[in-house]
C-alpha cells in the first residue's frame, strides 16, 4: 500500500537531509551546548508548556467525545 510508504519515505528523506547528511547534527549539538543557562531554562519551560497544552488538549478531546450521544450514529 503506497499510502503507508510515501509518508515514511518523505520523513526518512527529510531526516536524512536535515541531520544525517554531512553530520549536521553535530553542528546543532555544539550550537545548543553553547547556550547560556538562562536561555536553556527558558527553552525548557517553553517545551514543557507545549507538552502540557498537548496533553490537556488530548484529555479535553476525550471529555468532548464522552459527551456525544453515539446512539444517533448507529
């Protein structure tokens, strides 16, 4: 089924050209290692906030699904 292989190939090619080609990940690692402690802390809180929003949205979606009267759709 090509519908499965096409996205997998796109993700693999994107990963290869952004990180693996010519070991670009090493440059990113050096760049992030040179950030100050304050900048790392702010970035950590931003990532934590995004993760918290995703989890709360996931829980809220379950709540909304539980409110649907499924007998109308059978």
